[in-house]
């Protein structure tokens, strides 16, 4: 096996020919001297990633770590370097990461040593993951939902999903940015991704592009190769929409499959935590780890939950499409002819690979404004008390209620509001002043919406046409609200790019409660048959992108023939 230092020297010389950076010149000596490290260490100390961060999946990272091609410490350094280069700096700062973990390298070193002594805890051992900033981490990082009001507060413990990740050996690399308070603070905001703490997040593909929200940072960071994968949350569209816009896979699990304890809430009847990854397999691997029964979340303890310890068993590739019955939602879809043609190509390909396609299937469309008002009313009723319950456990803060948050925002209006992206806190004020809904009123509306979204909606279509799942060409559709009403799962897979500006868009699949195994099967089959994610590289994800892409291809070639 060739000495990796020779490769690194060659790569650095190539970069030197294209830049005048003193840092790259210094990196040559680092690469040459890296052979002096202890033979018990897998660290290369290479300043250039020995992976392509834009395309690499978790399975590849785990295999490389297990064969000592590089270390988790290397991974953390590479990701932190990328974050430093494009998150707050450069011609197009992404603002996808709100904070990095100051202990990430120390944790990576410890996990590297543990791997050498005891082997890996799981496939996620030493894999760097970003967490949306409304998910609590009991460490040196903040948990603020992007708000300055919670800066300095201390959470009592890790969120359950974070505990699960740590047990599996994952590295919490940092906190992803988001639409402040998960886009529940302001009315009339013109786009997603803004918070007082994190600034305005941008697409890695389009100049000044709207990443959509509220899990905007999680999607952008994953698409831009700033982490291996990320966690987001969804009440209504907050995972699937930014995943579609970010060219990544996003899974919204059934409410109750993953715990919400330690997550800054909107509505306990509708909130869920889910993974975002570059592949369907990445998402399945994360779901395996984060799902589970939590004594602090009653939704995870309900009867009838269908859990699997192994979700990758349902990833059958193209063969998984055979004999499936899939229905296409056409009514209520408002997309360009270009996208519509792309959808038709995808559907035709799934049919060629053995799926029976019913196109279209009938759906009873209800006015969007009415549906939106329903979910807003339900969420508003729950948020008032849910946020009090969350705040009650925090230490080192005087913020104990929605009223306190409103007061803080008024006192810090110059930082907490933005004329375009967060012009007011009218949603908060409306929730605080709304006293006319009783518990009985809430339950009537809650049951009505579950009927609309479930028995008369998604379940009705599935039953009528004897379907395994639904195909929805756009996330901005009533099905997304139906899934919110019912707590049903959704998954989005990359589908294509607008020819005019390379902005990505995805294809969404929907099913009934606890149908994650089927949705993963459908999504994986589609992904393998219609693989498009890596055909367009995010132009704002890195400096010297074309040069790095060329170098990554060299590295992959040498790995293929076991030369490194």
C-alpha cells in the first residue's frame, strides 16, 4: 500500500498551482510529517479530506474508519474546516450552522481510541452529526431555537434522540440553524431560515436562495457536506420542504416513533424528530438509532406502535419497486411543465421496474387557507402550555413563559426582528391573547382534522386503490398538512434541478401511520433507479470546488484499487 503522504504531497502541489495560499504551502510540511504519528493511530492529519464531503454516505465513512483509512478526528477536522470556510465567510455564506461543539475533537479522539481497543459501538461510531438548534444537548453548546431569549440557559439533560446518538457513538458536531422558534413567531415572513442567533440561511445551490424551513440549516449543511447527516423537526413541512429544496433525503417519522423530550415544542400532538441525509440508507441508519420508547414522552408509549431495530432491511434497491401499488396525486399540484415532465419520467421508470402505478388517484381537496387555519389553531392551543413545560426545566434563565419571550423580544427589538424575515411576533401575541378555545373545542377540532387527514384522506385513498404508498410531486400540497393532522410519515428523495438556476427539488412519498418500512422501501427503490443527487454540485458549498472535485475523483480511484 502506497504511503498516503506521497498522495497528500501531490494533492497539495496541485492546489498550490491554483492558489497563492500560505496555508496550503504549510500543509505540505504537515502532510510529509504525518508519517511520524504513532502507528496505533489512524489519523492522517491531511488538510485535504480523503472523502468527497458532498457525496460520501455514512456507510462509506464507517467502512473507511473501520479499515483505518482515516480517523474520526480527521473527519471532525475536515468538517470544521469546511464550516469555517463557507458558513460565515466567503462570497456566499450559508449560515447553516449556528454553533459548533467545542469538544468535538476531544470526543472524536476518545472514540478513535475506543474503536481501536473495543471496536465500534455501531455504524454511527465516530460519525459527525449536526442537530437542529431546538434539540437539547447537555454540553457546552446552547439550545435556543435560534432566539436570543434562551442564550445562556441550561438544559437539564440531552434530548432523548441525542442520548440515543451518543450511545451509538455518534459525534454531535454542532447545532444547525433554523427558522427562529421553528417558524412559529412571525406572520408575513417572506422566507424561511432566519433567526436572531443564526442570521439568514442560504441555499448551497442558488445565490440568495431560500432553503425553506424550519429545518433549513439541517438540510443545507447536509447538502453542502458540512456534516455526515443531521436531525431536524417537523410540525408541518419543516423537514420535507427544506430537504426537497436542499437536494437531500428527509424523513418525517410518525409522531411517537421518535421522542420529543428535550425538544423545544410547538405542539405535542403534531411535532416529530426526523433525520436528513444524502441517501435513503443514511436516513434509515439514523432512524434505527434515534427511535425508541422514552419515559418522558407519552407518544412513544402508545399502543400499536410499529418499531423496527433494523430499518435498512427494507432497502431492497430497484427490486423493492416490484409488485408495489403506488398512486399519484395530481390534483392541487402547481409546478412548472419542466418539473412535471421530470415527475412523469420518474413515474415511468418506477413502472418499468415493476411498480403498478395508478395515475391519478382522486383526492378531496379542501381550501389551503382553511387547512392552514386548522393546524395553526391546534398548534397555538398546545404551544402556550407546551412551551411553559419546556421552560420550567431550564436553569440560568428568567424566561418561563410565552409572555416572558414576548417581553424579551420587545426589549431587544433591534436584534429579534427583521423587516423582511421576521417582521413581528404576531403569532406569539395571538397565542398569548387567545383564550376562547376550550379543551373541548380543541378535541373537536383535533378529531375533525384527524378524520380529514386520515380516514377521509390518506387512508381513504390507500384503501380505495389498494395502495402501498402515495407519490406527491411537490411538498407544498394538502397531503403534507394531512400528514400533520394525523401524525403520519412522509419521505422526500431528490428528483431534479431547475434548468434555469440548478435549484433542486424532490419527490415526496406518503403512507399511513407506522409505514416507515414501506416508505423507505419505495424511496430506496426510486433513489436507485433514478439517481440524480450527485449530477449537480452545490456551487456555494466550497471554495475551489472544481479542483477539489477532481482531487476527490483521484482519491476514489486510488481507494478503488487499494492504493491508499
